[in-house]
C-alpha cells in the first residue's frame, strides 16, 4: 500500500479538500514527486498520462502558497493546449476549495472579452496562472504582466509543447520571469530535445521516471485488420447493441476531416454523438466536452488534441479509427480509459498502410496486441505485414486471418488486393 496524503504534512485546509474529494492514497508519481517539490528541489519527471501527475505538482505548490501568503503571481504553469489549461484550473479550484487561492487560465481562441478578463487578472495578480505559450507571450509583449513574485515554474506535457514548436516561446517566457525560482518539468516521454530544454531551465534537478510508454494495466487492447472502406461499417457493428454496456465512448481520428465524416455517419444511424477538433470555436469545444463529461453525449469523436491532458472519468471504450502517427500517441489515446485503477477497452482499426506504424507501437509497448477476427459480414482481413519497398521498415509479417477464425489462424497467405 502506498502513502496516504495525510502523511505529507499538508496544511489542514488542503487535507480537508482531499478528504472531501475522497482522495486517500497517493499514486507512485505523487509519492515520489511531492516530497521533492516540498523540499524545493527542481524536478524532471517522466510519467505517462493517467498517473496523477497533475496533482503531483499541484498539491505541494498549493501547500507552499497557503503557508507563504505571497502577493502577486506565485506560480506559472505552461501547458500546450487550452483544454489542459482549463482542466488544471478546475483541479486547482477543487483542491484549494478550503484554502481560498486564485487561479487564472490564459489561452487563445476566445472572444475579445476573454482577452480583457485575462488582462485584468494578470495586472491584479492571481496566485496561479495556467497559460498556453502563444497567448501568454501576447500579454507579455504589452508590458503589464508582473512576475516579480514568481516562486514556481511548471512545464506540463513538455514533450508535446516541443513537438508543437513552442521551444522559442518557452525560452522567451522564461526571460521575463525571475531567475530564482523552483522549476518543475513534467513530460510523458524523454527525447533528446527535452534533455536540452532541461539543461537550459532546471538547476541540479532530481529525476523521476514512471512507467514510460506503457499502457495502464487495466486497458484490454485489441485490433482489427481491415480495409479502409469497411471501417465505418465495422464501427457501427462495434457500437451496435452496446449502448448500455459502454456509457462513454471516445473515438480518435488522425484528421479533422475524418472527425466530421465519422460523427455525421454515426449521427445518421441515430447514435448520441458529437465531434470535436480545432475547427470549433473555444466555447463550442468547452460545451462539447462538458456534455460528454456529464454523460449528456455518449460518444465523442476527436483528433489527438484530446489524447493528452483531458481528464474525463469513466470512459469505457476507446476506438482508434486510425492508427496514430506517433507510437507515443497510442499510449496517450488509450490512456483515456482505465484511469484511476479502473478497467477499459481500447480497439484499433488497422488498414494495410498502417501496419508498419502499428508494429512500431507493439515494439515500443513490448506487447503483441491481439488481432480480433472481423465479423463475418465484412469478409476477409488484409494481412498484417510490411513488404520491402512498401514504405515499411523490414520484412516483418504475420499470417493473414479469416473472419470468424481465432487470432492465431495460420492459413495460406492472401495478397492484399482491392475488393
């Protein structure tokens, strides 16, 4: 059994908040990170989604703010997306309910009034500011952001921010804040560019590495080998008759265009469904997420913008309509289910051109995902293989499978051909 939160010595008000939310035992990342942060060390933490890393940095920071009683902006949390900024702001509000701290999410994409509200709050000074890089820089350039009293800098989902091209923005923001501060960098992966950022920002950091790139134990994984043109029919078959079993279903697509196609196709079949992508206005996106979180919408179709940082409980089924382009994204997508020690199902639809990408995923997670036979009405599956000259990385191949057979079917190979 892990540590209980009461063992960390948090102020009574914070413990009361944890107790009211039913939080008793810390997760491994929380158990390791919280003491380091309380001791004021810089921290480099690598932990996958769903491990409780947000509370791992929020709880000790909230404890220290409640004891320091400083004025002005105490903590700056930089995040890659507005959805994550809003989520962390909501967690701050919940965890600090009995403390009475102030927090401010700063992100783009809203209306003019949102900008004005952010400006007023930045001038006045909130205890915690959670910001996306681009919008914060826009405010910084106008000269009214005062970070003189800043004590903590947190970079959350740092690898994703660098993937999105925010390195220069992050360094620009750091040039506006005090050099004497505590730095906390959280990342799901640890590529070389993160190491480079660490050397520029962190001072003698402590390091934590928790279960990199491995799906949660409670996720039951499966995959279907399928022709692209049959995917919508399979999706309908997977969802049909399971509306009571799966209260919340999240479908991932690799493109915004496909989100609309999938959502419209299932809506015509009278599924309770919504689609979300960066094409929606911010308020529309917030409403779609709220309806899904509150179970008003049963099925949500999304691009990878939701794969990280969106904490929606009780998602029973995740379907990868497309194999993600990055092997790491697979872990983050299926990490939307089986959160907080629950169980869930994650299914992936693999066409011929995506076989190589999925093999990379299996290699990375050190797991051979079960290939489930297609329903008989869809006919035969394509082979799971890469051939030389076909854009793959070798001659790796598994035998083809016939519909209605088992996952270890070893029949004669069939060439992949249009039907």
